[in-house]
C-alpha cells in the first residue's frame, strides 16, 4: 500500500484543528515539565548573578559562567535538573502524541506522563539509534579514507560520500516510525518500521517535507505580521513593542505545538493506513 500524501496531509491539519483542546490536554503535562525545568534553570542562574536568555532556558542550553566555587555546583545542579526535565518532556511528548493519534488515549485528561517501561524503551532506543548512526558515519569516513589511499581520486571520493550520505538518509527514513511503534508497545520497532515503509521512502519523506514547509510558511507569515505591527506601533510609543514581543514568543509556542501535533497525527495515519484490518 502506498502512502496517500495529500489525504494524510489534509486529515492531519483538520484533526488538530477540530480536536485542538484534546491535543492541548495531551501536550499539557510534558509541556509543563519542560516549562518548570526552564523556570528552575532561570531562577538558579539569576539568583547567582548570571544572566540567561529566555530561549536558552526554554531549550535547556548550558550557559558558560566565570565564577568558581559553590556557584559551579549550583549551576551544575540546575543544568542537571533542566536536562532531566527535557528528557522527560521530549520522550513523553512522543508517547502521548502517538498514543492519542492512534489509540485516541489521553485526550480527556490533563495529566499524562508515561514514566514506565515504555518510557525506558523510548530512552534506550533514542540512545541506540544515534550510536548506530555514529558507527555508520565512522564507517563511511573509513571507506572514503581507504578510497583516497588506494585511488587518490577526488571525484570517486565525492561520489562515495554522496552515495553513503543518501543511503544513510534512506535508512533513517525507513526506521522513521520507531518512536511511534515504541509508544504503542510494538515489538522490534526498528525492524517493523523498516518493513512498513518498504517502497514508501520517497512518499514518507514527501509527506514530512510538505508538513514542515507548510508550518514554516505559517511561522514566517505570522511572525512577519507581528513584527510589522510592532514596527508600526513603535512610531506611536515604544512601550507597545513589549507586548508584541510577548505575542511573538507565544506565537512561537503555538508553532511548536502545531508542528508536534500535526506531525504526530500524520505519522499515526501513516501507520494505521498500513495496519488497518491487520492488527
């Protein structure tokens, strides 16, 4: 069966629009954990006399500091808590989104945190896949290095690099459903995803690319309108630019939410289109 790109694309956006409150409930607990981790990080940095930007706290980025002593321990503890909350929120967002997208689970309650065996599997596979990717990358460098040593041909090295890069992307796309499969307690998620997406790599990539571009266009248009409004209001009074900056941040949160929800629903529809009547 082939992935129906436009059908899934439209249904994904329509589902998020028609069930917005349910998707908000599904995202609420992980997002709250994320925000609490960012707030804790910000409070610790500010209380020790260090500045941290809002985007650095929200994306749990480590900020260099100059003071040593006990401050280092406190900052390190803040970064550790921030990292832990980030992992919890990211993994549970995967689980919550896919379980609601496929099983319609969690849309009627606000607190959904799957801190169980499912969560542990998600972390382990999220570590395993990058490790396998690093092994493949090192192997690819080794192949190109040997080619250079044997043939000393730049053209051959470029061809090998492109082919190895394309094959790596192909493999990543073929296993692109492994987060979804773990979320619904599927067995052998890498192998199952590989089998499900056989013959649909380009269609799967096209679907994700279409969603990404659509959301990017929405983001650019929305931020552009808000920025223009702020620019025009600055001629009236500079005090009005503050609320516009807040609106831009809030719109950024909405774009993040839209991207997560639509992508989760699209992948869920891809999976159900392959397995409907079989599971």
